């Protein structure tokens, strides 16, 4: 008897041990995507029907048949397990970029079972909001859709433009239903989940249903018209796969699928199975990929020096497809810079849900070697042309109550875009008294675009960051003068100024010389143009704000600077607000400046809501 008792004690069937908290979390989060092992929920479902993971790997067809029809599993456990089993099958067959038909079928099966679980079982997704199983099933669905869409995208070139449905891997694939607006069909479709960025402080996503992509359109054709605006080549896209059928049995029997392609800037939700479901999105990925591929850093230096490979005229770059119902923020960078100056500013604006719903961002990219007067004129023309193109009737919300945001020299230009010159700049012209009336008329006609301007009527708010409105003595320092000597003015500017110089000559061939400053010269506190424009009146219909950097503060504020621009040059009387931030000249990149810009934009929005 004693021996029997000892045996029973030694052969106890249940033991216990304690896991570390980190191991508990790891076990709960483990699944076929992250750990290459089935989740605890699927393992338990297999145990109920007397199966295990190894059996299902070796005899997949019989395993899924048993799980699908065996008693003992409710619909939620059955469908979630089948979704993960099929996803595991797909992952084992997925060996590279190309997906064969068997693997594609497995991904579609996984997505279909997940879809059935989410929308055709007794409980709604909202009722399962705290279920860890549902979070995993959504992840199974999203990953399967990501891979399916990639394969379908590869198939598109062989399909005719008029196709309504096609057969693929034994499935009937309906033509995608899309509201994504790109100027041309995308040449690349990149999963946002695969992208990682350096130089961006935050990645902004919206949690929801569907798989996030970056759709990349081709560059403009070499013979395309040279318009001053550029529609985005990199667009946010969310893909949702829906399956045929109106009941659970119909969905499980169907082999018909359709892709819903949605623009997450336009759509916050999507209709699925009679329900409105929040739509997922990644708003940073298109912007980050665009910047990473742009080559702006080298191009901006080439533009400053006037070398080959730089830009010669301003461009208005749309950060998202044109939306007539969103207010427009126009950003202008500074000297020797590019849209990269706004890398975190634009990302933070697009990442703010309230601002994203109501604003769209345009960035002006311009050659910073040209004189301010030339850039001012050309940027104004580029903006006017862009507005006319997208809103020819001038009736949309997007072209009313526009906001300008300018940094450094871009801030000077932004201020002049909302200022009136009157006749105050004609004194800059060394006009001889012996010019004939005809030459005088031609001279005024040639110079008028540069010296006479009025505020943009579409703009009613402006923000100037570290802007040298009264110039800076830094532009007279040795290093700045050395850079200025390296700058070549654009050929078009030299040609235009040569023609104007000829008009300044009287009939005897004599005339006062015309000096043309480059951009660095223009930023000097003694430059005639900057002196003549520093006190031009800003439109009374424009609220303006100053954000000013304070580098190594000491003494009185009036004696301080941001290391480049003196406070007295950046300060503007009459501003609706002024914020001084401890910062070097690149104040626009500081979190404090971005927070202030967000505040200004929210106030602007509150005043301008339709």
C-alpha cells in the first residue's frame, strides 16, 4: 500500500510553475506572424479537436477539414484558428517578392476566414473590443491583404484597362473600387509597414481596418508641359479586401473577392457588411518616402550656386491630392534650403488629426540664388497659376483663407506676398533724366513685375519664422561674402537684367549702371532692396505672427539674435502674436515652434470654419 501511495504521488498529472511577467506578455502576443508559431488560442482550438501544430503542418488539408467541421468549437474560435492556419500555410510558401498561385490562394483563404470572423459571427467587432483574439485576427487579415494586393498589383499590367473581373489562383477577382486620385496609375505599391525612416521624429498612423500602402506614380514625361505645380507622386492608400456573400455560409463558400482602394485623407471609415468601420492609415510613409528619394539636399546647394542639376524656377509641390474642401497652408523655405526644411513641421501638421481633416499643405520650392524681387514675382505667378488650375472659378474653400508660413528668406518673401509696394520701390532704379518717353515707358513695363505688387487676396494669415525682414549683418561677414562670390545668377535673370540695362541707356549709349544683387547680397541689412521693403505695409486683412529664435541669450532681448538674424530684424510691430524660442536659426524644427504653429492653425481654423 505504501508503495502504491508513493507511486501515485510521484505520478501526479498536474504541476505548476511561475512565468516572468515578460514571458507572460510574449506568450500572449505570440502568433504565426511574429514568432512563426501558432497563437495560444489556435493551439487550444487544435487541442479541442485532438490535433496539434505538427499534425497540421504535415497533413494540412485533413487538419483544416477537421477544424472546419468538428464539434466542440464555437464559430469565433473555429474561424480565427482557420485564419491563422491558412496564414501559416501561406507564410511557408512565401519565399520572396513573387507569390505563386498556391500561396496567393492561402493568403486569400486566411483573409476570408478573418473577414467572416470579424463581420459574420454573432458578436460584432465592437462587442469584442477587449478580446485579444480579435486583435490577432485583424493582424492576420491585414498581413494577408498586404501580400494579396502586392500580387494583384503585379498582375495589373497584363489586364486590359476595361476589365471588370478576372480569374486568379482559382478566385474571381473583381475590378478594384477606388477613390484614390493620382495623376497617373502607380508604378509602385509599397507596404507602409515595411518602411522605416531616419530624420522624422514621429510616424503618424491611424488605427483601423485595412492595410496601409504608399502608391507611387511615375514622374512626369520629358515632353509634358512645364507647369509650375507638381501633384504628389507619393500618396497614402489603404486597401480593404471584401468577399462575396451576405451570410456566414455564403462568405465561407465564396471564391470572389474585391479590393477597396481608399484615400485615407478623404475617408475616415469604410462600409463593410452593412457596418461603418474605422479605416486605418499611415500618413507619414508617403511624405517620408518622397523626401528620402528627392535628392533635395544636393539639389538645393546646386540651386544656390546656380550649377547644373539645380532648379531654375519656383515649383508649387502639393503634399496630397488636391482637395477643394481643405484650407491651404503654403510653406516657403529659406536660403540654400528646400522642402527638407519642413521635414518635421509638415509631418507634425499632417499627423495632427484635427489639422489633417481641415488643411492641405503646399510647399514652394524655389532657386535661392535669385534676387528676392525675382523670386517674389515668380513665386506669386506660380501660386496664381496653381490656384487658377485647381480652382478656376475661385469658389472653393481651399483658395480662400489661405495661410503662408515662411522661414528665413522664405519668411521675407511670405511677408512681401501680403504687402503693398505702392510706388515706394521705384527709387531703386537709377533712371537717367535723358531717357526718351518711349524708353521710359518700356522700362517701367519691364520693371513693374518686380517693383510693384499687392497682397495676395486669397491669404488672410501668415507666420514668419526667423525672418530677416530688415536684413542681417551676417550677410556682410567674410564667409557669407565668400559664398556670395560663388553664386551664379540664373541665366534668365541675367538676360532680363541685360535688357533692362539697355533700356537705362539714353540715345548716346550712356546710362547709370544697374546692379543686380544675388540672394545673399539681398539679405544684408544694408542692401537697397531690403532697406526699401522693410516697412512696406502688410494688408490689414492679414493676421500675422512671428516665431523668433534666441541663441545663447544674454542681455536685452533687443540685442539678441538666433545666431544669424537679429531679434530687431525678425520682430514686426502689429503681429497678432510673437513667440521667442531658445533656438539656433533653424527654429522651425523645434518642438516648441511646431506647437506654436499648431496653435495658430487651430485658431485660424476656428475663425474660418464653414
